[in-house]
C-alpha cells in the first residue's frame, strides 16, 4: 500500500518498524500493553517530526526508540 502511494520515506520507515518488531518479537512478547502504546506514540512522534523536516526532533525520538528499555518506556 505504501509503495503504491509513492512515499519512499514512509515505505522505508514502515520497513524499519516491521523489521524491528520481527527481530525483537521474542524479547517483547510478554511486555505489558503500555510498552506497545509508548512505542506507537514514539512512532507517531517520529512521523510528525519527519513531516516537519525536524532533523533534531527526529534524531531525539530515534534515540529514545533505540535506547529505550521496556522499564523506561
């Protein structure tokens, strides 16, 4: 669907998110729903920052996504 829309950034981002969840499924399968809600909020925030072309904001959010531990999210 994203490919047909022609938005390469969104297509790549969706691939990153999909790969992340596939590769970490065994680590996060028993986490509470709040963890997933926070991850979804971070993804929404990242998309908004990218839409605004905010490099600094995008980097900050990506850092939180990468460094975030389940207990800190």
